C-alpha cells in the first residue's frame, strides 16, 4: 500500500513529518511512504532513505493562516494539494496532513472528492474517556449547519470506522443531546433520532455531554457546531482545572510537598485527557482516506497516523462506507 | 418588598425552603417572605414565625417527573403555580423555586407572562470562572431553537441583569462560538453577530468555549442547545477529572499521603467549579422576577436566592428590561 504524507504541514514541519515517515517506512516494509514537499529540505533531514520511502517534490506550502478555499484553489503545487491529488488519482491509498484543518477539508472536498451519496464529509477525532476506550466524535467542525440526514450519514460512517479500524463489532452509537429521552433536543436532533433508529447500527439513543467522558458510546454523533462547543468545553475545563490545581498546590510548604508526591499521576492525567494525543482524525465520506494529524504532532504522532491509515486501508474502510451508502 | 418561595419544590422540600425562608425573614426585616405550600408541613418545621413571614396554603405539588405543560395547566393549586400567580397579580415582586425546571419555565410563560416585546424568556445561571467573577450564561435551556433576534434579546437582558443585580457597569457580552473571528460559526451565530454589534451594550465579539472559564466575558450569549452542551461538558469534565484524580491518588502509600496533604485544596476546587453553588438562575424576559434555585438547594442556597431577588427588586430589574426592549 502507498501512503502520502504532507511533509510541509503542521507546527513542526517538515521535521516531525519526515522523521515520522522515516520511522513508519522502517517499521512497515510492505508500505510505501511518500513524503510530499520541498525535496531539499526533506533530504536534509534524512540520514538514510529506505527503499520504501519516496519523495515527491512540491514548491508551494499552505500556511496555517491561509484562507482554505482560496489557498487550495490557487496553490496547485502545494504539498497538501499534491498529496490529495495522489489519492484522487489512485497513486496513494491515503494521505496524512498536520496542516491547516480548513484547507485539508477543502482539499478533501475539491481534490479527493466525496463518496457518491455522501452529502457532507465529517471530521472525526477520538475524544478520550475515563475507561480509556475513547469515543469517535463526528462531525467536529467540517460542517457548521447539519441536516438530520447528515447526522444519519455520520452515524453510519462512524460505526463502520470503529468496526473496521478499531475492531469494535457492533459499536454503540449515541446522539449528542440535552437529555436522554427520545423526545429531547432541538429540531435537528429530534428529526435525526428516528433516522438513526432506522439505520443498521447499534443506536443507543441520546447521550448527554456530561456522560461522554464516561465512555457510554463508541461513536458520538453531533453537528459541527455543537461538537466544537463540546470539545472546546472539555479542553477548557481540563486546562482551567490544571491551572487551578497548580495555583492551589503552591499555596504552602504542605501543599507543595503533596503536589510533588503526586506529580507523575497528575502528568499522566493531563495526557490522558488530551484529545490531541489520541491519533489522527479521519475525514469520513471522502472517496479516499484523508487523515488529519494535530498541528502540534511530533514524529511519533505521524507514525501513529500511518499505523491508523494502514489498518483502514487493509480493512477497506472507504469501500465499505461506499457499499453501505449506496445500498 | 414581598418574595414568594415555592416551599414544596426541590430535593429537600419543604425543609430547605422553609428554613431558608425563615433565615431570610430574620435577616431582612423590610422583606416579607411568603412560604407557599402545605401549611401543616411548613408549620411543623417552624419553631417561631417572625411577623414578616407568612404562609399561603396550597394543596398540590408539581413533582420532578411531571410533564411541565400538563402539570402547570392541571395543578392549579400547586405551590409553584400559586407563587407564580402572586407575582402575576402583584401580590409578590418575586418568586423562588427549586422545583421542576421545565414546569417553572412553563409557569413563567403561562402564569407570570412575558415582557411585551420579548419573544422568548431565557434561563440564565452563573457559570464559574477561574478568576471568581463568573459569567452569566443565557439561554441555558429555556428554548432549544433560538433565532438571531432571540440571541440579541438575551444579550440585552443579560447585560442589564449584570449591571442592575451584580453592579458591573458596562458588562462585557460575548457570543458563544467556534472561533473568535466575526465570520465564524453556524447560520445562527453569523446572523446574530451584527445584531449584537448594533445593540447599546459592550459586545466583545465571539467567545470560544475553551475560554469561557478564563472569565473573558461577564455575559455569555448562546442558544439553549449549545449552552446546555457547554454546561454539561464542563460539569462532566470536572466530575471525570475528580474521579480520575481519586483513582490515581489511591495508587500507593506515597500518593495517598500526597492526596491527604492536598485534601482541603481539592475540596475547595470542587466547589469552585460547581455551578450549582453559584446562586439562583433568573428566568429573564418575564413580567416579574422568577428565580430558579438548583434542585439540591439547602437552606443557605434558598436564603442566597432571596438576597439576589432583593437586589433585583431594589434595582428595578424587570422595569429596566421592559424599558430597554420597548425603546
């Protein structure tokens, strides 16, 4: 299989992308890794080039502050766009990018293209849960205004992803809502509920935001706006709590000693709740695999995204989604 | 001034309502407290009856599991409904209830009635912030599907409340959104933005959910669905973190000692982040003051709600909202 990596995307580009790609090429000999980006900068980071590591030279870069649609349309030789074109043309089965999220979604829509029958692709990161299982939440920001049919498609795609990529058979699919009863919610969730009930999935009903971290579902369906509010609230609360803990713990000698004794546990908790450490987020609904790695990804995160892509390709994720949608 | 308390609402009714009302009557001699509910049960809890404490006997109770609209329509002699009628008829300037939230909102709409020009009343609790200032968030669940004009009314009412009740002149009003730039959001927030900009308030623009706890605004405007998702995410994350901390801290003797040294600080943090401890939530937009106390309110919380009601009445909150809306 062939996996393209946008070498120029993310906060630590090209270093983390190149080194992550190199590690992946060493580990998985059956996989061809293609680093797409500025060849001289990429070569400068490589002490050796394994036979399954290739470079495709590009001259342009989409920056974090670029306006997505404009950038994808104008920068035809940007590393991200070229990687997308490779997926579109069948020269790669997957692409990975830690670059501008909006531009990657645009690349997905305009360059890779949608699966026939899917109206809106969805960004689907894993949200950490206290039982460590995590839940795949979608959509987390690809579309701000979803219709009930979109939520139903998210549910189906998320369910297939958890099955094919994470090996969870019959994953529990929940609908993010303000109460657990079937008649709760806004117009969108009320109309989506019966559509989700009618799907060939394990729909467990409405899920309240406060229960998400308890791991009550494997897939959490939401519109991009509500999903973003949930994720950012989670992030903000965890970060506020850590800064309050820090403040409280430096109050006296007694609390400083207590905090020192607990430091490893506190650090562990912080990384446990950090959704950025939970791998790449697929853009589901595209006619090819596109994985968004977090902007702050290091080499290990990029290698982990390659691992995810390999599993998704082996288990024919895109083909399975296509088949279910067309039925 | 006269303040009616629904003596039969909440998890600890009638005890906490009666004792909270008694404490309030003792503290504020200029305020008449009316306990509305089952007279014999109320009297049984009172060792003395100050001259400014009255009882209005009612025979029915709206239960937590009652369907709101049906209950308010049918139980005409329910303590909550009778208290609402007292506000409507001018026999009380405010009512306080720790009972069924949906039923209280229905009582507000059907019994007390809206201010002319306000389409949708809003539930407006305080959300804790790490700088202790807190932010008044509205709407937190009175209406699931808001229109841009509703958000503008929430902004105006919230701004007046913070000024008149909390003494914050020119309070900073933010719009809950997925990004800080003016063009971010879903259709609702994009259309609401210019309406908020045009209001005679201190509109500070879009606020991301992760910044809310940092105290970036005094009033946070949102639709009831998104607001509920935010609040429940906050609650769920804090609660998940405390259970994870507990789990980590009992791992070894070392961590147990560390945790013991930090216990008072950890407890303080828990109550700091508990929005339930931050007073009653007004239902803004009604033609009279209605305060929702949390279901788990103790006597202290009920007394605190009386304190809030007194300030709001003294500063003519309802009259000020009416005046601004009619202009």
